C-alpha cells in the first residue's frame, strides 16, 4: 500500500437533511436497527458489558466533516468527503445495524465508505469490521500485528487479555500500515500512529476537520489502559516483553501531538458526553474543543500503569 492511499473520486454530492428531519429519521432508523438486531440469532449479546455499551445513540456532528455514528458506549467515527468516507472502529458485531442506520440518518450511505480503520482488535471495537466490510466493500487498513489478528487468528497470543476475550470474525483482506503513514480518501488525510500497550497493535489516528476557514486537529487515541487476563504481568511478560516500553511510547505521542478535539474508543474515557452536554447548554468556549485533553489522558494513563506495575511487585 502506497504512503498516500488514494481512492477514485465519485461525483455524488451529499446534502444533510434539516435538524428536525434528521432527528426524526435517526429515531426511526434506530428503532428499525434495534428490531433487526433482536430478530437475528447472530446478534445476541457478545459479553456482560455489551448491552450497556450498545445502547442506542443519536448520531451527531462533532465538528466539520466528522460525525459520531456508534452506540452510546462505543465510538464509531465517520469522516466524510465527496469522494467517499472513512470509518474508524466498528463497535460490536451487534452494533452494525445501529452504525449503518446512524450513517444513513445523517444523509450518507454505508456503500460510500471506502476505508475502515481500527484502534485495536478487540470485539468491542473491531467485532463489526467483517460485516461492515461486506456491506460497504471498503478497504480495511491496520498495523502489522492487527492485520495478523484480523485476517488469521481472531485474537493475538501477545494480547494482554489473551485467554479472556473472544476472537473477532476474520476478514478476507486488509492492507498493512506503516507507523506515521497518511491515508487519503478524497480530501481526507488520515494519519496512523502506532500506540501499542493495551495491545501490541494499537493505533491512534489524527486528521483535520474544517468549518469555513477554521480547521481543528482531531486525535482518536487508542485505549491506553493496562487491562489483562488473570496471571498476565506487564512488567515481565514472555509473550509481550515490550509492553511497558510500548506504553511509554504511546504516552509520549499523546503529550506531543496537536490535539484540539480528543476522541477515544470508549467515549467515557475522554469525557465526551460531559463535554457534549456543555456544548448543548451553550457553554463558551465550546467544551468539546479541549487542547489539553490529550496531555491529561496521557497523565491519567501513566498513573494507571504506575499503579499496575506497583501491584505486580512481589507476586
């Protein structure tokens, strides 16, 4: 795959419905998605927390051409262009009807998604990729470790949660990324940043979205929590000996990268709903725009890792 992934332009123009129409359409489509989900045996809950994570969420514009289209507890981010769209993360397998309905309610089509990328290959963020690739025909691109999991194993042996998590459905093909590689779909420029630790293949994403002449820097920061299966030790793992160094590299990225708007695979991790509530109350300046959010997330994550490593001493 070339350093600048180019997708052939289409000539379709998109026009958003007015707010009242959008709200009504989103509500109808979410109800249809929920009914479809309940009627399909393959759409049963995937985990104990999944029903809570998969609660419906009205889609909304975050800024410019960037939209939230996931369920309430799991982010799925749509970046749009006249030549096609990019989708970051799929949420759960049972989230797919909701994601598709949310995209349509905004006036877009899943069939126009040309590229699907992922933060890390766990069921709650990559479980729907296979179905969304079938529905859209999109290319999937991921880090080398994640490509191996997506196309061959379903779950990686070096994953700290190996043995406690289910595999994802395999996909037939995925392009392998390089750290720092910029992908293009139309006028979207999306850059991959390898941020391992939570998994060896973790990837964060950066891009710009504009409203008029004002362009803001987005960061979709991968999970950076030291969560593991029973018995795994981040301090001296045989399967993942570089875990601690990988986390430190990832924290350094967050501290240094331009970051006007922070998004995370679990929206609660970046206080998205609190910031959005402030926006809806008319708080100024817009609390969704928070240039210190990435640095704050890095410090919280570093403290979590410090406590985890301390707990591993003597056991």
